[in-house]
C-alpha cells in the first residue's frame, strides 16, 4: 500500500470532515469531476478528428447497486493513466483540472468559445475526497484515451491507497463509492442508494452540467398477458436523463417565452403566482456572468421576520455553489429572487463560500443598478404594477431608507410612495413637490392609524380647503421619515398635526387669541394639570373645537410604536392642547368659567378626551368620560 503524499493523515481527515458543510455535496463534486474529464476529451476531439467522437457521444452515468451498497459515477471522458492516478489522487490538493486549464491559457485557447467549449469546474483537487464522507471505501477505475490498459485506484481513506491493473471498455473513469452503513440515523447513508434522493441531488446541484447525466429509474408497466380489466404491474428500469444541461439564463432572451420564464420562476422558487417582472443580465468583461432575476408580486412567508433570508442562487459554470448568496444583493432589494452564474468568481477550497473579492462586488453593484432601473421604469410606465409591488414591499424600502441614519436615502427616496389627500392612488415625493403651490414652503403630512382616520382629522380641514396637498402617513415606519430625511429637493417636511407653521398670517391670529383669552387658557391648564403640557389657541381648526399635538420631538405615532415594541421604555410625547377660539364649544367654556366653574371643569375634561380620541390615543377612563358628557345635558 502506498502512502498519501500530503503531510499527514490528519490533513486527509480535515479534507473529509471539515471542509464541507453537508454530506450531500459529495455527489456534486464527483459529477463535476466527471464533467471536467469529458470537457478535456471534447477539446481533444475538436483538435484531433481521428478520435471519431462528437459532443453528443459524451455522457455521465450513475449506477446504484443496493446489494453491494455501491454508488458509481461513470464518464467517457479523457480518463487517467497509472501515473495520473498516482499524481491526481495520491496527492491531496493536486488539481489536474487546474493544471489543464492553465496549459490551455498558455496556448492562447479561449475556453469559453463555441469552438473549444472547455469549462473546467474543479480547481483545488480536494472535491474527490468528499466521497469519503459517505463511503468507507472508494475505487476509481480509469483508462486514459489512447491507452490499452486500465488501472484501479483504491483507498479506505485512512492513510494509504493501492493502484493495480484493471479492465474497462473504452476511455473514461468509474468512481465506485462503497456507501457506509447507517449510524444512529437509520437513513443517514442508505438514502444515497435510492433513486429518488439521487435524482433530487442531481437536480439541485448539477442540473446545468453540459452533458447528459443518466440513471436507471423504476417505472410501473402492465405485465404482458395480464387481464386488461384487472391488470398486473411490474417494475421495469429505464435510463432517464436527469439534468436540463442548458440553463434558461444562458439562452438568448428572444428564444425564451414569458410563459417559460414564469414557469421556471414558480417551479424554482415555489411561488403560485407569476413574477411581476423578469430581469435578464448577461455581461462579458473583467468579470463575466449571467443573471436571471424576478420581482415577486406578493411577499413570501415570514418575509418581515428574522426567519427570512434573502439572496440569489449562485452558480459557477452551471454548478450550484450557494442556495442564498446575500452578498449579491443589497438588503433593501432582498425580495428579488433569482440566479447568478459566473465562471470568474474566486471560490474557497470547498466551493461552498465566496471569498469577498472584487468580482463579487462588481456583480453586486451592477445588479443593484439593474434592479433599481427596472423599478423606476415600473413606477413611471407601469403604475398599476408598481403600486401592486409597493403594497407588498414598500415597507422594506422604507425601513432600509431609514436604516443606519438614512445611509440609503439617496438610493431609495424616489422609489417610496405615500397616500395623499388629492390623489386616489399612491404618489411619490417627486410628484408631490412638482404639484406644490408656487409659494408653498413645506411638504405637509399627517399621520394616523388608517387613511379614513387621517382624512377626518380636524387639522387637515383648513389645508384641504386651501387646496394644499397632504401626504397621509399610515405605516408605522412613515412617521420616522421626516426626522431622518429632513427635506426632499430642499423642501422640509411639516406635520399638519404637530408642526408650528403659518399659513396666510394665521400664526399672528393665534398669538392675539392667546392674549385675549389668557384667563381661560390658564383655567384649562390648571384644571387638567400635568395631563397636558401646554394649552393654546389655534387657527389650524375650522369646524372642530379642539385637537392635541406633540410639538417637536417624539410624535404620537412614535409613542404608539415604541409602546407596542416595549412598553417599559416609557417613551411619551408632549401633550399640547389646542383650542379653536371661534368655535361655540370654546365660547361656552369661556362663559362657564365665569358663571359655573364646576361645569367649566367638566367641559375641560370632555375637550381633552375628545382630543385624545381624535388623535387615536387612549382615554384613561372611558366610563368617567361618558358620565361627564351626559352630565352636561
């Protein structure tokens, strides 16, 4: 028995037990090696016509022997000589594929061209040893093209191997894996001796290998001579090709129908609905890649929870590397689903994770621009479709626009939408500003629990009468946008409810009214005590007698949000009680203050509770409030 040429048995154990996260990866690695061997033979067939081989002659065959507990992957690729078996398999981390690829580059061969379609996947020479994760013995029978003899390499993965002569018809390689007995998990290894689990692994990891992957699959068939009315069935095995071979994203867009894209999306990403938009990207240059991305119509299950993980599927030359590569998308576009396939990425030794390199950043930056451009096109030219999208994912865009002190404000602010007092549908900030009155200083907004509640707020009445548009903030994230954004196109945000603004000189009227009715305002403050911070006159109101605002700082909507998240925080907004001095209710209070103090106190309580109800804030004692109202009759 020969010893491995790597430093120690410990290195082999590390390769087998530590590099790969999942045992099932072994099949991907063995199939990828088979594909590499066929690629080399394909190249030889193109340059040496005497081989008599065409691309259609090549295939990978998987064979299961349940009794012998073997799983075999066979190819009719270039094969290996005795010396190559010794060098490639006897030295851990020696990569024949990588050496072959480097030799082609020296010769100036374009390995991506149709004339020489060589696409070497294996780069590190350790993928083969992943077979020992599921096997207690591995045999490799290989015959090099042009040689008469075949050779067998065999090892139990415990420090050594043997090489001997063997028999094999034609060039190629058989990797025979003797599958381990099951441990505590009754199906831990035996699953790799059943047809359907193997089929699923091929579809998951190797669906786009460019040569057919075949295996005998069981099919029920009516027995000859059985009764047609009560037929008997027998199980027969027929070869099936498992893999698609040509990825949808590598086909020309003109050759793929919308229905094919939609079906691919629904099948691959388990969605019942067609995608709203499909994006295809094909780039050749410093880093080459193909991408196929989809914008869903509805939010996926648990989207707004910690359990959701975004990211695109990452392939390298048609082989699945990562199920969800988060680095390919910014967090604010994590709802996008899709696939990126590139031969140029720097992979780590197990081909499971990416090194954070320049190529990855280039792809990510370009994809972000493509997605944002498509969303902008939807917003401008497919408004109904964009509003449908925004109702599903608008909250995500808003959350990310607010995250990290508005780090992504510039990228996202023009994608945000809000309801408005003048439009039936959603509007953008740009559309609001474009419609502003010539002398309008602010972007006015009002916050509340629902559109109906905001629209009926007393403070909105006068502005609407003056023809001033108001944005309706009904999502609990909306309230934080004015504080984080500060302004949009040099227009500051102003709360209709809490803001200190002046329209048509009304602020001066407020100050005069506060002086005229100073005694009444002092009476209201004294009666209500620390339940209100300030009592003052307002011209914000038209047909209503009272409202409550919070002024600068924490707003009522923020208070509601923080209370819902963590009541123990004790976050509380100021209470500024604003009274309409032209309203009959206030004039009645002013008279009662002089004529009937107890009645005036009851009226103060009623007005405060009315203001709280309108603002959507809790009334401390609803029963006492109703008693007060009835006592005034």
